[in-house]
């Protein structure tokens, strides 16, 4: 009986440890994504994203028609290299709230809230146990910013 209890507790403990590890690794991938933009570190972006990333938002063109704007892996690496080069795109203490909505085995859903926008993300765990962001749906808090300037 003692061995059954010890085995059961060992299995339970290892499951809790794996869940904590997954939570931390998912959070790290999301932090890599946002910190790469804040700190101008494209290698963090490369580490966070799957090469088949699909990042989307709704957008209004100059003529007022709405479309879905898409961004890919290469563009996000470019963003990490260039968006905050002058250090003026984020406040000195930027808001970064990571809400892990769900993790189920090798997939996760996360909401990232930063100063000017939110990102809803889907991640997966690859065969090397790395969590990668594969889908992002985002919007500005101020949705009037979702347009090209005339």
C-alpha cells in the first residue's frame, strides 16, 4: 500500500512540475515576443515565433474600405529590429500583462495586454519542447488607430 501511495504522489508531483514548466515556458515565449520589440532584440523574436506565423488584424485602407492586414515571421523580425530603434515607442515602465487562458498538452492560448494594444496568441510545443507562437490576432485599445493615414 505504501508503494502505491508513493507512486501516486510521484506521478501527481511530476504532473504539477510539468504544468509549471509549461506555464513558465509559454510565458517566456510571449515575453520574448514583446521584449524583442521593446528592447530591439530580433533574436528574441526569432526564438518566440514559428516560421509560419500568421499575425492578423482588421484595418481600414486610405479609401475607408476594411480588410484583414496580415504580418508574417520575417516582418515581425524586421519590427523587432526597427520599431523601437529610437526608444520612443514604449513608456519607460511598459505595461506587460500575460494571461494564459489555457494550456492543453502541446497547445496554448494567451492574451497579451501592453500599453497600446492586445494580442490573442496561439502557441504550440514542438518536438524540442520549445513553445512557439504560430497565430496572433491583435488590435489597438483605441480602434480608431486601425487605419492607414490618408
